[in-house]
């Protein structure tokens, strides 16, 4: 398929038809071969998750790959803005001057492993920063999708700053409560949940780990939420939001190189233009690209009926257990003072 046809794939399918429940099956671990194979549905007991590349289809616009659509047996409303997506590789940093949305405009290959209920979005070496990447999504439980982001820098010398970073965006569809929640030590000298929703887009937006100096040398063309540090930090590498009666949580294996980002208006206007959709994003980065030309992060997306904040930590414990990692559940309340 030519690059021109790739980027201009027809969007003539009627909007009323919506997304199909299953794309035509492809051979295990093989690239999609034609226009019908640019998205695929994986299912769990509760979830139906459509994962696709950055071509257009129906309402979905070209330029956004990742989770096109996720719905639950407990709530049929779509989580992400239909024309965009969730967990979309939006941006590579430091940002090239003339190719600021490079991964959105570079071709993506969709590969399906049917027996494993796994979909991989492979982006070959991009045209400007020469980054190759793999976003893998795996059905791992009744309301769980495990994901892995893996990168390879084909020319680390192009990253002249002290880091290489990867910005993944999720555009939420009209949540009544636009805030995210993080467990933080930043208020009242205590470990407590903070509801975070800064009123200005891209300002005070990057919530870093409490032990991260975040001394990244951003370039003159870096412009997204990761550039503007928030006045709070996080204690546990996860965030969640409330979508009606549902919980949407994103969890990370460990905090190193993980910054939680909030975009108050990143998802565009709602239909009547009375509000804008938020973006619940994250930024992954590695210091010293020359020494780390390859790497990966692992995480888990949880979408289920909300059962309280303690249940969020229960889910994080199960995630750590599944990875074979030991994790000490934090205690709420005042931080211990020196000498105590």
C-alpha cells in the first residue's frame, strides 16, 4: 500500500454502521494485509476493545492509533472520543521542529495473535527521529487490558538533549467529572488521594513521581503537558478517573520514567461546544539515549464498576502480583517525621 493511500484511506462508511465487532482475522503474528485489517477487537468477560492503526474508518480519524473504542458489559457508552483514541502514541520528544506529530503521521502495522488475545501496533522506523516502536495490548482479566510500550532508537545521536521521550494520549468522551485522582504526598504532609483538574490547558499538567528530579532538557518545540510540571507529585504509579458508575484506571509497573499528564481541553469540543473533552495522558522517558537505545514500560488499563478507592489499590496489588513483583501497600495518613 502506498503512503498516499495509507493516509487517505476512505472514510465513506456510514456513521450509523459504527465499528464492527470483529475485523477479518489475520494470521497469528502477521501484519494486516488490506484495508479490512486495520483494526481488531479483543474481548474479555466484561470488555470489548477495538484496537486499530492510524488510518481512518467511519468516525475515527486518520492520525490516531491505539484503543479506538472500549465498552463494558456494565456500561455501553464509549470511553474515548470516537474520532480519536486512547493510549495513542502522539509525540516523540524532544520535538523535531518540522515534524511535531511524527508518530501520528508515520505508518503503523497491526499484528494480531488470536490465541493470546493480543494485538500489537508496530511502527517501523519513523522518518525524522528514526524511532521504531511496538504497542502491545493483551486481554488479561475480566476488566483488564495489559499494555507494553517498547522502543528502539535507530540513531540515538539524533537525541541531542539528555533524554528521549514518548507521549501517549487518551481523549475522554464527555466525562461529567473531568478530574483524575492520584495517591500523593503533596498535601497536608500526608499520603492521600488528590483530585486533580487544573483549569488551564497545558499548565501545571505534568505530575511526576515524588523521587523524580525531572531535570529534562526540553527543546524549543516541546509543547505538550509533559513540559509544564504540576505542583503535586504521585506516590504510586497510577491514576484513575470516574466515568459515571465506572472506574477507568491506568497503572504502571514502576515509576521510573513515568510522568502522568493532564490536558483539560485536549479532546476537543463536546457536540454543543459547551465544554471540551479532557485528555488523561502519560509521558514515558529514558535518560541518556546513547546508553539506552532500547527499552520498554509495562502497564495495565482497568475499566470496571467503581468499588471505592481502596479497590483501586487492590487492583494495583493484583497487577504487581501478576508481574511477579513484591509491592508494599502504602498507608494513608501523615508522613513519618525524621526521628520517629
